[in-house]
C-alpha cells in the first residue's frame, strides 16, 4: 500500500522518508507562515506516492547505451510498461510500480566519473528544454541530486541532455505525483 500526501496551490508538502515513515510539513502560505518563499506548490493539485527506490536508467549497464558524450540528448520511459520494463535503458528488468497517470517523478540523478566539468538537464517530453540545470558536476567527482521532474503525457516520458563532459548517468525513482481526484 502506498502512502499518499496532499499537495496543492495553497498547501505544499515536504516529504521526509525515514525508516519507511512519511512525515509531512505543510505551509499555509498565510501572513504568519514562517516557512519562507517558494514553499507553495504550483499547478494542479496532486498527491505524492512513495515507492521502493527503483532504477529506470543506468548508462554503465551494457543495455544502458554507454556514457553520454558532451551535448548528447536522450529520451527515456518513466512509466512501467511491459517486459523488459527498464532493462533496455540499463535499469530494472521488473516493474517499478510508477503509475501511468503520473505527472512527475521524484528522482535521484547521479553523474558517475565525469571526464570534465558539466551539467545535466531533464524535462517532460513535448516541452521545450529548460534553462535550469538539474545537476552540476566536476571532473572525476561522482555526485547526485534528488528532485522532482515533470514527465510527458505520452512516451517517451522524459527528455535529458548532457553538457560539457563524457559521463555515465544513473536515474533512481523514489516516488511519483499523480493528479488529485
């Protein structure tokens, strides 16, 4: 059973997963709210559904396509489909239980052994590439960042682009957001 937490325009949730327990901090956004700017969720209301972390991409795997070259882009599936599931992306060969109704995923992106300094961008299919980066890295330093990435309504679900170095990437999903009904 997946725990669901409400998010919306007037209420934001910060989810902390500790030993499998979800804890939420909500913000009213009112005049006495001390949580600071940027704590309100934007867009349609959705619920976060945590999952057992599941690898959807690993370019180090023989089926993962190998390291990205500088300025290389790729498209990946973020939703469960059928076998080989994510195996052809270097990820799990079993289902990750990510709903096809998802509007975003909570994902850890890891840059593994970059050949130079660079950065990584990710965005939903069918949308323009953002100017913001998801992950910055330096030569020889494996580093990760966790955050929410919106996904497209039809496959492929996620677009990514590498800048500045030859580097492997690993994408591990911890949960997803689906519309609140």
